[in-house]
């Protein structure tokens, strides 16, 4: 006999589980700061942060901090944030985004204070280098967001970066102008994207397999042409560098000016791509259609959206963005093309996209985190005397990425229809 629910009965309340992931990592890193930084630092040392690079109209004087007291203050801030996150978790309330963000910033400052004890940390130079190393990662992550939001997995970002680097170097050498190389780079990425959607969308081949094959194909082709054509004709692979274009007034702002507004055209294009993609994806009819195709293509088709065309056009546009990012390795850095120049940046861009939860702004923040950590590793290697073995410094960017993805992201949900062929 079925049991009827009377008016006096209430449905059983569903209690959400306690989420210990973020508080657990925050507590662990607080202990690292306490036991690794504070207790093993000699008293009386001073850490100096250099903020001037020369050329600013108004320069901020260097900041000298007593190392141990500064570490204690930062550790207490981290402990307070960890306690707040723990209380929120016990009450089964969401931690939010700002406690982990402030906690991460405090930990980075504590690490810099500890590693620079008795020396000087060039803060502005660290930020400038971190932004530069983030450029291909940002373009690659934005490419992944565009492709996967439309339901196409783009594992070929690595190959698209490499193709963009190759074509930009060759075209810039032929034209004698680095700007022409910047124009050619997205064409190379788009061509790789055409192959991706041709096999993945038209013939329903597994998109992950297609992406891996395309990466190997581009690596093989660029290596072949580098070893034959470019080696025999060095005039096709010359060094060209995009000139720096300082923004009047803004480039004179201390710290922020040299970092953000004293860059080349490629960085400014990156700013425009971030803003445009975020607005178009979440504030336009086009973005709504793309997201609908990536989540429920059958429903999108029912209301008149051309699913197949969307899955052709959007990934090719995203692939062009990745190709544009590849120009950073050559004309953006003033280098000639070299074998396997992308060096795994495409896969890191994929991780940044996942860390950013398929959101342009989140993906950019994750890419900047990785770029900053890699430049920090380079800086510490150049400084020496940090007491950290060089092998561990080389691991630092990847360790930070792993902890960020595992600790502060955890389980995420990609677009529901990605890598699923659509049959009308």
C-alpha cells in the first residue's frame, strides 16, 4: 500500500556534505608558512622589494621589511582565513572565492619575503616577466574556452601555438616586418582548427584522438621544415621583435604602468580578446547560442540554431586565437623559430581553462598564476642563494598548477555535450 503524504508532514531536508578540500589545503599551507618560513628564518634579516624599473615619472621607493615580523603577520592572516574557511565548511556554507584568493596572495608574499631574506626582490620585473610568459597561456586558454563551450574538445592547442610560432617567424622574415608575422599567426592556428573540426565534427572521430594526432603532425612538420628549409635558408628564419608601445600617461603609473601599459601590440590584443570574449560569451545572443550548442545541441537545434555551423565556426575562431598566442614565441620575444618552441604550453593552457571552470576570466587568472610562478622560478635560479635546489625550482610552476587544480577546483563539470557527435 502506498503511503500518502499528509498536510502535516514535511519532506526530509537534504543536508549538503561538508566540503573540506579548500579549508584542508589552506590549513596545510598555513603550517608550511609557519614551520618552513617563520621558524627557520634568522632574526634581524630584512627583505627589500624593489618597485622601480627606471623611466617612471613617479617612482615608489624600495620597501624594506623586517623578515621575521612580516612572516608572522602574513602567517596570522593565512591562519585567520583558514579558520574562516573551516567554520564555513562546518556550517556547510560555501567558502566563496575571496578567502582562497587573499590566502594565495598572502602565501606568495610570504614566500617572496622568506626567499628574499637578506636580499632584494625585483617586484616590478617579476610581474613584467610573469605577464610576458602568460601571453601564450592566456591565448591558449581562451581558445580552449571557445572550443569547448561549443562542444568541441581542443587538445590541439599545443600544435596551434607551434604552428603560429612557425608561420609568424617565416612570414615576418619574408616581409621584413614583425607585424605581418602577427597577422599570419592566427591563420596557422585556424588551419589546424579546420582539420580538428573536419575530422571531429564532420566525420565524428573522437576529438581527443584528433587533437593528439594534430599535435604530433604539427610537431613533425615544423621540425622537418626547420631542419631542412629554414636551416638551408637562414634568411627565412630571422629575428624580429615587436616594438614596445607605451600608453601615454598610463605607462608612467608606478608598478602598474610598466607591467600593463608598456607592452607590445600582442599583449594589447590579449587584453582586447579577454574583454571581447567574456562579453560576447555571456552578454550576447551569439554567446548564448554557443553555450546552448555545447550544453544541449538537440534543444538548440529545436529553436533554430545551426548546431553544425556553430561547431565549425567557433572552434576555428578559437584555434586562430591559439595561433596568435604562438606568435609570442617568435616575434613577440624577438627570437627565431626553434624546434618544439611551444614546450608544453598548450597543455598548461588546457589546465588553466579547467582551473578557470571554462570561464574566460577564470582561465586568464589561472594562466597568469602559472606565468608568474614560472618567472618566479627563473628569478630564484638567477638569484641563487635561495637554498632551494634548481630541480625543485623547475618543478615549481607545475606543482603550483597541480595544487591549484586539486585544492581549489576539485571536481568540475565541463560542457555536457563536448566530444559528443551531433546527428540531426
